[in-house]
C-alpha cells in the first residue's frame, strides 16, 4: 500500500507566509537572530520587564490568539449530511423512492431500512469518537510563564503576543517562536520539526550571517519544541499561524483527501450506475416493444435496477468498519473516521523518520554481534571505546 505523500518540512511552507509588514517570516527570523538583544527588543517594541496590559491588548487584537490552524469540529447536522453524500447511499435512496412511487412498497422499505441503518450507525460511531477526542483536548491545558510589567504569571498559551517576555525551564513547551535573550545550559528537543532526537543547545549570542536555514539558528526556539534542561528568558517573535509550526499546520489542515477505500467505493458505485444506465433502458425497450405494455415494461426495468444494486452493501461495510473501530478502542485508540480502518488493514510496512515524536528518542543497546551474527564481547568493547573517545 502506498501512503499519501505529506510535506513534513515546515521551512517549505513558512516561506509563503508574510508578517504584518509583508516580510517573509523566515527572513524576519534570520534578521532577529543576527541582531543583538537591545536591537531585538527595540524592533519588537518590548522591554525586559515585559509589556503593559494596554500594549498586550492592542497586539492581541492586531495579531489574534496564539493558536495554530486545526480541523474545525463538525456539527451533528454537517456530519449527518456528509454521511448521506456517499454516492452509493444516494443511489439506493433514489431507487427506494422510485420503488415507492411505482408501488413496490416491499423493495422501498427494505432499501430505505438498509440505508438508514448504515448512515445512522456510521453517524453514531463517528460522533462518539469526535466527542471522546474533544474531551481529551479539554483535559490538556498548556500554560507559559509570562513577564508583564516586571511580574511573572502563568497564563494560557493563546494569550501570548509578539513582544511578550517569557521564562523557559526544564519540561516547558516553547509557546511560540521566540528569541533567546539569556540562557543557562538550555537544551531543546525539536524533533517535531527536524526529526532529530538529540537535544540542541540554544544560546543568547547573535548568530553568524553564514547560517541561512532558520531551523539551524542557535538563539531561536520554535513552537513545537520543548525544553529538556536548563532555563532561559526569551521574547516572543511570532505567534499562531505565523510560527514555523503554524505554517505546517496551515498547509495540512483543509479538505481531506479521499482514501483508497473511498475511491474504491466510488468506482464501484459508478460501475453500478453505468450498468443501470445501459441495462434498464435496454430492458425497458425490449420488453415494451415485444409485449406492447409499456407500464409493465417500466416496472420490470425498475425491478432490474433494484436487483442490480446491492442494498446490503452500505450496512455490511459500516458494520465491519465499526467492528474494527471498536477493536481499536479497546486498545485505547480513537478512530475519528471509520474509513481509516481500511488503511490500518491495508498497511504492510510503516516507514517514518520522525524519531522522538513517535518514539522515545532514546538509543538502547540490545545486542552486540560480530560479522557472523554471534554475540561478541570484543564488539561491545570496541563500541564502548569508540563512543567514549570520539567527540559527539
């Protein structure tokens, strides 16, 4: 199975973002990193003792909340309508209505019952998963230590604005893209952005002009990274969608691509429609011309259309996907879209380079083998000497 390609380098997307003055975000980060502490504070119109409340309120109105783009929660009505928009469901509904109008109540009732059961079951399962995910989000509340008029306070991340002075310490999440003003043994894990599991040291000194990649700047800390050790004082440069992490989130949030399962169902539906478009008129004409009873020919043609359509398919598909979602739920995994279950089953090998985000980011020695695959103390000894004496 070939997984869809997703651009995971935020640098490719942040170059498309401009700040309020029309300048590229990456360019502003480079300029800020190369400037001294006083110049940075002057550019951001900030001070070491922080902004006053009036300045902060004004900037909050100008820049908005410090929140990145995320998928909007669908209302119950929109969720229900999206399930009805399935081509197979629409086809069966049309055939059910036609059966009802032609007096075939038995076929109409069976078709509509299958459609309703399939749609309602999918709707219930996905709404339950959405509600569980929302409850989990509500349980997580991240704060930052902000300095305002010389006083420190813990505030929600979304209230930070450019120019705010913040304190960072071990275990903190970096709440925005910030410029380090002072630091003591500050090491960050920014594997969510770069894929590197090893911590990176950040310092307050201005960066050389030779560095062109913003992710390599030693005095800029990015939203999406976290402090492993040390402490620092920093000033907020960008918030929300103007951050590097926000650029990545903005690029991937939007209309979801159809999965291979969705495409397969749609192809099957169109195949059925093509069969009906060919067979029904042919049966109608042949029957009508041979028996000269056009009403009976029409009813027989409608019966052929109903017979060609698998009424039980939506119900069977939904029940099987729901069974998979329940199995995942027992493993404490929330499946928000039932169609994603098929991707789990179709996956043979999952390759990822995001060490530190999907793993613990720790290297563990399990075996020490020689060229023949046998355990060897010599290999262990040489490996120890090599790692001990070589720098890095």
